C-alpha cells in the first residue's frame, strides 16, 4: 500500500492526465452520438400542429433566418385565390413572403450559397420538373429543368453531393420505369441547368409503395426519407452510396402517428380548426423535411389520414444533421 501511495504521488500529473483524457473521450463520444430514445433511435420531440390543409413544406435557413417553404393547395382553408401557389413563412414571426408560382404543385425548397431554389411540377402526375430561384424571396426566375414524356412525376427533393447536385423525384408511371407506385428516381446536374436522368436501376424501390420525400447527402451516403405502408403510413429511411444498392435503417420507423401530433403548437389557430384537429383520423406521418439551425434540427411533417384530411406539424431534434443521419445507422 505504501509503495502504491508513493507511485501515485510521484505520477500524479500523469494519472490526472489519463483520467481527464478518458473523461473527455467519454463526453465526446456521448456528444457525437446525439440524443436517443429508449430504443436507441434519434430522439425526435414532437411539438404539435401548426396548420391545417398543408402537406408539402420545407424548413430552410436563408441569410441566417429560418423559413418554412409551403406548397399552398387550392383547398387550403385560408386560400382565397382559387389556385395553388408557393410561399415562405418566417419561422419566428410567422410573417409570409409574397406568393409565387401560381398553378404549380408539390414544391420543395433548397438553399445554395445566396440563392433559394424551389423544384416543382406543373401538374400532378405530369411530365415536367421546373425550377424557381430567387436571391431575396421576392423576385423569382423560372425555368424548365427537364421533361420526361410518358412519366407521372410528383414530389421532388434536391441536395448537394460533392461536386454535383442530385434531384430525387417521385414517379408513379410508366410501370416499366416506376414499378409499383410510388418510386424514387434520380437526376444529376453540375450547374442546375443541364440534367442527366439516371438509369432506372437507380431507384428506391420498384417492388412496393415507397413514396419518397426528403433526400440528404453526407459523408459518401445518400439518405432517402420515404413513406412506407405499415399499420397506416410511416416515415422510414434508407441510405446508399450509389443510389442503386440501399441499406435499411435497423431503427425504423423515423416517424409514425401518435397523440402528440394533435398538440396545438400554433396558438392562433381558430376554435373551428382546433375541433377539426381534435376529431381527425390519424394514421399517417409523412412528407418529412428538416434543416439545422444553431446545432438543432427543425423538422416539419404531415399527419392525418393520407386521403385528403391532412395537417402540418413541427418537431425538433437536439443535435446536428450529421448526428441525426448517422444515428439511424449505428455502427
């Protein structure tokens, strides 16, 4: 015992260094993993409903502010125009931008450098994908990205992957290209002008309903957040290095219907809308999209019956996009 005490006294600085290093490594490991639930899944906290009759939305960070892109359908409860359109909502204030892209559908937003891009279709189940772009959310340019005769195209999601841009687009026809409705197909571009449509072996998945909505890229992997039919409709995630061979997360689902969807987050909702929320059938969590701001994810998704009675909700994840994406595929 005396020899041990002498050794500790003599090597106190070294021992303290080893202990401190170990503690730092333990803390770093814990922080790098991000928060998880009891099953080890990335911990998503649902905050509740923010609006009714909205489905396709995208939270983005633009010029250090968080905005929510919204596809406003003709049947939206507060749409007096008689047509669909797009808009952005400032997250903190709720202030809307001017509307644009009247008559277009199923938009999705993407920010690159100092420009906001919105990809969309001109009609549901149509042949064309269009791009809208703006430096200020006020003045918008518009161009046709590509046209695929005979195809039926729906949702889109754009991401940056190293030196190219990758667009995931949802197709329902023709059967020889889509398989069973609905399927993710892909296109790439170096400049967002000229697009290459990848061959149909670049897909997920032609064997069943796998409606895609959100594409992300990180550390050599593409992450596809899609809708699976299982006890209703659940959001799940797969990943791939080549858009051909896919790995399924062992922690799926990412989101599924729960009572928390009906929490009233937006306190300005009218009593009529609150009654509509309270009485709604809920068997769906779909159309996920998210952005990172100040080290935390802001998540939007849709809930309802997936047959026209749909609601927009918000959730959060107290970690980075890296932690969130990697968290679904533990090593």
